[in-house]
């Protein structure tokens, strides 16, 4: 306004509440009191908390992800020697930037053996940042209680062979149920 010879504050920005305060002869609120209202501070704190929670969740995530799906048709197969075999489809996701080898094992109250389709040992190589699907067979011999029990709780473990990271998935071994 000084450049064109007009009085200062001829044009200004007011909130609607400031206009009524100015007409009543009071001074308008400062710009900072418009910006830093309780609602604005509350929203800033909430969004900051959400951002911090997402960053923490990113660092706490596992580098291995496992998804186990039992093949339900049929629930089990009886082999010629009386062994009961269950089939599972496993998807392993490697969230690291390099290829890794993962060993798969099974634990449970009864002895159940694990065989991976197409592998001689129980180790699978998963490329970097990819998901690998494979078929796994669990077998319980004829005299094993898992073969004669209808359902036996088991746990499939996946171990990274290069470091100490591991994950597990709980599932069920289906037997004859005599």
C-alpha cells in the first residue's frame, strides 16, 4: 500500500468472528490464535501418532510370511503300508532384498514326518521379494497315534538358514479317527 500511496491495512484478511470483534471496537485475534486451535492441535497429534505407529509396525514386521492351506479333497490318504498322508499347500513370501533358503520342519505331540514335493531335503530357495508356492506332505506311520486320531494339532516351522529368524503356522493333521 505504501507504493501506491494508500493507507496501510486498507485491505486485509479477517475471520468472520474478527469482523464482529472489530466493529465492536476490540482488537482482532492474532493469526497464530486462528492456526493453533484445540482442534488443529488434536488432529496434528492424532496424525503424528498414526505416522509413528506405521513406522514402528514397519520395523517390527517379520521378514518371512507363511500361508498354509490344507488340501481338503481328500482329507487324508492311506498309503499301501498303512501310513496316513495329509497334503498342504504352502506359500512362502521372502520380504528381503536377496534370495534366501528356508528350512521347513513340523512339531507336534506325535511324530509326523514332512516331505516337500520336488525336494530331496526340506529346504526351499525363495527369490528376493517374491512368493513361492509349494506342496508339502505330512505322514504318520500306521502305529502312530496321529494316524489313528481324527485331528492332531501340529505346528509348521519355517527357519531362515542364514540367520535366526523363524515363523510358524498352526494347523491340523487329519487321521482315520477310529
